[in-house]
C-alpha cells in the first residue's frame, strides 16, 4: 500500500485502521481483499515534467474516493504535472490536518460533510449554498473547486423486507418502529450531525450505532443482510444498494446535507490545474459514479484502469 509509516501510526492511534483499511477497498481492484492498492497503475510520480513541483493527491480509505482521486491524478499528469499518489489515508480527522499542513495538495471531498467538519451548525442547504459557505469555513490556504453533479450521500438504508414490514419510506417513519434500532456505520457516525443525536432531534428516532469500520463497505452491507442491524450507513453511489434491493430512506428534512463530489485543494493547484480538474467534475454524473464504483466492486478493476477508460471515453486524456 502507498501509506507512509506516520500515516499508519495516525490511523492506529485513532482506531481507524484494521477493518477500515483491510475491507474498505484497500485494493481498489478488489475492495474485498487486502493487497493491490490499484492506484499506482500509471506510476507514483510519472506524467512528464512538473510545471510547479509535485502535486500530492490523497484519498479517503474508500474505494470510490480513490477512483475519483485517480481521475484527478491522470488529468493533471496529462497537463505535464508530477503526481504523488497518497491513497487510502483514512477518515477526515486524519487527512484534513495533512491538507492544512501542506502535506497534501488535493483530495476529493463531499460538500455537506466537509462543511460540517468545520461548522457543525451550518445552515446552508443547497449545494450552491454549501459551496459558498465553504469559502468562508475552510482554513487559509485551502479552497474548493467546482462541484460535480455526482454525489455520494450518507444514508439510513434498510432491507426491502424491513421497509415493507414497517411501512418505511422516510427516516421519520422509523419513529413508529417498536424495536431497539441499530445502524451499522463507521464509529465516527456517532458524532456526525446526522448521527444518533441528529436523527433524534430532527426525526424523533432513537438509534444506536454498531461500529463497522469499512466506510459502508461489504462488512456494513453484510451486517444489514444478516440481520445484525436494521439499518446501515451505505453511501448512495454504492452499486450494492441496487444489487441487494436495499431501500434508502428518504430525508425530507435534509438531516444529511447534499454530498456532491468536490475537490479541496491547496495553493499549489494553479489555474491550469484547476481547469483540468473542473473538466472532470463537469462530466462526472451521478450515473457515472455508480458505474465507476460497479467496475471496482463487481469487475474488481483497479482505480487506474477505471479512470483511464472513463477519461478516454470523455475525451479528457
């Protein structure tokens, strides 16, 4: 894997290693097994002469996020920049300090969650409002570029059987279920604004978190399918939702803010680099992201190969 030893220590100290890295697409070519990281297929520092030093690109410990990072990496290499891939870093608590300190220059993020990381009481609701608010909330030296149509929402997802049995269509309907509700999710879910306290405040629903540290991956899905929990936080661009006929409960009160894909970047990303990244974002639709994720989960293709084919199809490389 392309981790630095200091990053492993950080992950271990925060309890974000182990399952999170072993099962959440440690190899984007096969998110179910440890092994090939998939991200270095085009070389860790290839791409010709650098126009402004090496651009360090990170990703979350989440296969879909790595694929998006690889899209950015390859278009920047196409611009003649040298790219240092630092994929599968971990959760926001780990990689945001690295961005703030200048150890990373670019990482794919998600609008609402990024804003709430800096401003948990944020009132912005639309993607446009969130993007604008991020301009004020981010630390000096960091900014977001434009956002994609594609989003990957946190969710309260259940099985079709459980939804039918209890007549569930929206999160608030859970308040009428006479069971001790449990949701499989990363342990950080507990303290997120849309976690246990948030869903109680907004919808009057009591739910406890069962920690499964694979970022909505196969262990989280299996916990739901096995009946260990009634709910799971599965990201909405995950192809396993359709494969398993799962039901994403509606969120009419916008407990979970829009999570459109948006890159957060350092000052090393100049206008030319930003334009190349923006071209990717302009093409990345919701359907595209689900399909890219499907190729990783079902076809077990590497993020490098997935990205190359998509960028070629879109005429971006």
